[in-house]
C-alpha cells in the first residue's frame, strides 16, 4: 500500500486539499498520514527560571488538544464522501515544517505529498510561496499542490508538460498508471519555441512508443510559453496538471510575476510536481 503525507495547519486551504488527498488515496490505494507541525517560541530561561519547563508543556498541550479536536472533523469529511475505509494516521511534531516533512517522508517511506496552497489566482504565489516552494524543492517525491478554490471533481483529463527528454518518459509512465486507475485521458503538451531543439522525429518516436495508451500528444508552436500553458489548462479541460521539476529556476522563469500581464482568468487546478532522477 502506498503512503501519502498530508501536512495540514487546519486552514481552509488545508481542509479543501484534504478532500483531494482522500480521493487521491482511493485512486492509488494509499493510506494518509496527517502531519501537523508547530514551533515553540524561544524563551530565555534566565527570565523564567521557575516555570521555564511549564511554559513549553502548556504550549505542547494546547497544540495537542487543538490537533485532537480537529481530527474528528476530518474523519467526518471522509465519512461524508464514503471514504471512511481510507486508513488515516497522525503525526504531531514540534519544529520547522520542511525539516519535519523531510524526516517524515524518509521515515514513513512516503510516496506522495499533498498540500493546500492559497495562491490559486496568482501563479507566482502558487509556485514560489514560502511553504509550497520549499516543499517542492526540498523533497524527492511527487507533490500535489491544491489551490484553495480547486474543488475536487472526477479526474477525467490529466495534463503533462514535457520537453521530450528520455528521462521524461519515466515520469510519463507514472502518470499513465494513475490515469488508468481513474479512466482519465492524458494530454501531453510541448511548447515548441523558435529555438527548440526537439525534432519531429523525436515526437513521432514518442507517439509510436505510447500508441497503446490513452494519451494525446500536443505540440504547440509559440514563444509565449507561459500563456500557452495556461491556455492549455483552460481550454483543454485539464483537471490536474503534471509537470517535472528540472530545476527551480524553471518555475521562476515560467511563473514569474510578469505572468499576470495577460492573465485575467483564475486558474484553480491541482498541480502534481514530479521530480526528475
């Protein structure tokens, strides 16, 4: 059975993402591990010589009580969606989110991380916001980022961006496995710029290799890469966009702040970030 790590601060964004996590767990036959982290403020013990330990104890207890109170709410969401059979485990950890998350990924042998993000209408915040960006670059398992306004719907179409590199095939095969479990179609996008080094022969070779799969390969000539990707999402009815982290600078170039100059529509689709080997 696969394992999904779900970091949560019990915010609206996290609660919305929890629904996606439940449904994704059903698709890939996984259990959920809920991770809630908190940081205890640093106190100087010389100013609190007598109750120094009790301060920390009271904070830890308060966090535990809050965590304990929130769990039944999440379980009720699972029950409402007839997903009570999804195994849900819990981790309450003191310390930095990314540090604890990376430890949990390693210790629990996590297969996916699913987390909510509030940057649904601003793709700069979506990808480069402090928590989301840190998690994407800090762990080596796929990360599903769910905008707060992205209500879960049946996954019918999965978008996949590629550069037609050999190493992209491995990630595409993973996406196709997920697609089969939900009977979804995969639409692969390559934005062919004027300085593209991808030949027509390479594209044909991919089409032949994956001829037996439920996949459509789209090659769209354009030097407006960012706008083309958004048009792809909006007009090809993409339910989840899958992309590969080649390097962080890729996201900084694709989703920089100037991206908003042409975009007037809100994009609220989950994005599955795959990590190249």
